[in-house]
C-alpha cells in the first residue's frame, strides 16, 4: 500500500517526546507513514512570524490535509493569537472531538462506572471567534456569532460520529433558555436534523444541568454536542473524570483538513525529563489512524495501551515520582504489547466516519420576507437615564422615528420601570420607525442627531425575518 504523507508538528515543551513516542508506536504497529516534519508555535513566534505558523507548514498541510501535532506554547510577549487556534481556524476544522473513557490502573473517584463518552465541540464560531470591543473604557463586548450552517455541520457531525463508533445517543447541551437566538440555533438545528438519524436517540439538555449530570452520573452520556465555549469548559471537566490531561486526546475535523492533537499543553517544566505521559498524543494518533481507515492498527495500539496500563506500567502523572515509569519505558512496553488484548478492557468496533455533507452556499439560510423595523444605537454617556432619555428624545424631535427605550446591559432604564439598576456608561437606545420600514436614511438621520450631544459606539439594525422579531427585547421592555 502507498505510504500516506502526514504533516508532523512536534511542538514545544513536552511535545517532541509525545510525538516521538507516538510515531514509534504507530510504526511498530505496521502503518507506513511518510512524516513531513514542520514547525509552529514558540520557535516560530521567536523567529518573528507573528501568526506562529510559517508558510512551509501551511504548504505542507495544504498538500497532506492530515496533521499530527504536539502542543504549541504561546510565549508571553510574542503573538497575539495562539498558534493552536490559528491552525484550527485556518483550515476550518469546525469539529473538535474529545473522547474520554475509563482506563485500567488510572484510579479516580469514578472508577468502575464505565465512563465512555465523547464531547463534540463546535470549534470555529461562538465567543471564541474572538471578536471583541471595548464599548467604553469600562465596558467590554464579545460577539457570540452562531450560524445555522455552523450548527448544522456540528450537529450532523455528532450524529455521524455516533454512528461511526456504534454509539446510541446524542445529547445537545445548550443555554437556549437564555440565549434563544445564538444557543437556540443549535437546539433548533438538533430538532430538524435528528429526524434524519432515526437510529440514534437524541435529547436536548440545558448546559448547566449537563455539567451537574456529568459530575453526578457521567456514565449516562454517550455523545454530547456543544457550542464552542460550553464544549471547551465541559470537555475539560470530562477529561478530569477519567484521570486528567495525560489521557485526553482530540481530533479537529473539517471537510478539508484534520488535525489530531492532545488536549494538554506543552507543560514546559517537564520538557526533556522523560517523565511525561504520551498517551493523549498517542490516542490522538490512534484517532488519526481510524480517520485514515487503518482500523486494525488503531485497535491494535489501543488494546496494547489497555494491556500496558493494566500491567501497572503507568507514568508519574498517575503513580507519582516513586512509582511512575519513564516515558520511554512506557512507550517500549506499549510496543511490546502490540498484538495483546486485555480480557477485561475492551476497545470499540469502529466504522469509517461519513463527513457531513453541508451545502457550501454562503447564503445558507434566506428569509422569504424581511423588514427592518428599527435600530439600536449604543452610546457612551455618564448621564443618569432620567437625564439621558429626555436629551435623546429632544434630539430626535420632529423626525420620523421614536425612542422606544434605553437599556443598560440588557435592562430597560428609560422610561423608568421602577427597577433598581447599577448603570454603567454604556447605554443602548432603541429607535423604531413611526410607520412602515425603517430606512437607511432614517438611520443616518438618527445617528447624526444623537451624535450632536452623545458619543455613539455601535449600531445594530432590528429586523423581522419571515414576519418574526429577529432581535430580543430588553428585560422590562414591553
Ligand atoms: P499544560 O501544558 O497542559 O500543563 C498543565 C499541567 O498538566 C502540567 O503542569 C502537568 O501537571 C499536566 N500535564 C499536561 N500534560 C501532561 C502530560 N502529557 N503528562 C503528564 N502531565 C501532564 O498547561 P499550561 O501549563 O497551562 O500551558 C503550557 C503551555 O501550553 C502554554 O504556552 C499554553 O498556551 C500551551 N497550551 C497549548 C495547547 C495546545 O497545544 N493545544 C493546549 C493548552 C495549552 P502537574 O503540574 O500537575 O504535573
């Protein structure tokens, strides 16, 4: 069989030790891979490449479409963005898959309960798009953008992933009860898409209850799909349930490129000391083999890991300095155990994953009807609402728009409702057309009138799509 080429990024700190061990074990399992070694992270930042990802690494990934990556450090004072996040975003690896299962010899308060679940986390949208602004010197803003297309890709991925691993149930955990549009997008997507997967059960769960249930009864979960930040937080929680970062692999899957890496970072204090646990990177490599269709070799390695751990050959992160074995001894033992199976610790049967097929159109969702009904103009003002409100009313006197309300951080403060609020200097003024559609001419008129006395910071148009309000009301707004 022809050798498949894989871009190997050894990474920083403990990265090279982890990837060396993984490479050695994969080769010993008989898989022929041409490793194209490329760099990213600390050394690259220090060489002056602001993104942390140099051109020749990008060229290699464009060619191989497959990456095994050690952790990358973000040195303080270099680069604004993490090279890890840059890599995930550059190749639209929209799904972050983080499996956790119980391992032999790794004792936790949950041992014996058979935890075996997968977090499928959206990887490129949500608050982690990092679109941030200071509205005023004292009020910060992050945009939480969730698209229907992005939600559909990740929800379909969760179902497809469940099928490929013979799993039975997908939970979608969201905060749709509060963020009805953004988090609600994923909930509505689940309701639509689930019908196409009648062989898999599905259920929506509110994400805070999901956190509670994960600590109380984690074994009830099979696949949990979440938006980016929720998935980030809860997948760290799930890693801790089975013994921590040394056992937490991950895959970043996109339609074009797949990047396999451990969840953990470069743990620089352990670099070169031959003490770290390479299992997370190794199991990321195992997931890569399955992605490549190398099911037999993948299971052979996973079984060898089970036998090795069951025999007590475990690194110091679990057994401590006195009993933990060196990284190289652990690696050699896994190699010696290739071909052996534990009678107690089973490995799943896997099928090739069918990557979700989602329409590539940019205007993925179009409304049959649309109307702009108003505008929210955000302003900076140190005035109290009872002074600010009349001043804004006066500025728009004689125009064709009305001031519906002013709020502070989502709570209506003008006209007064009797609420007791501690306001900041960032306010939102909601203007509506007195009749008909709110035109751009009205918008420019309102902005120029208000700007005569107040600093405005940003504008949001208020739409009705398909006859439905496409903006939320403030707390206390009628
Ligand atoms: P970290 O590197 O994950 O290390 C945190 C702690 O986890 C270590 O001190 C160690 O715990 C334990 N640990 C992690 N991996 C281990 C392994 N393979 N074997 C044994 N123990 C392991 O997190 P950090 O210290 O916050 O971050 C260090 C650097 O990594 C930063 O520059 C950060 O930006 C980067 N980072 C990269 C990635 C990535 O590449 N995907 C992810 C996270 C962080 P004890 O101290 O308890 O022994």
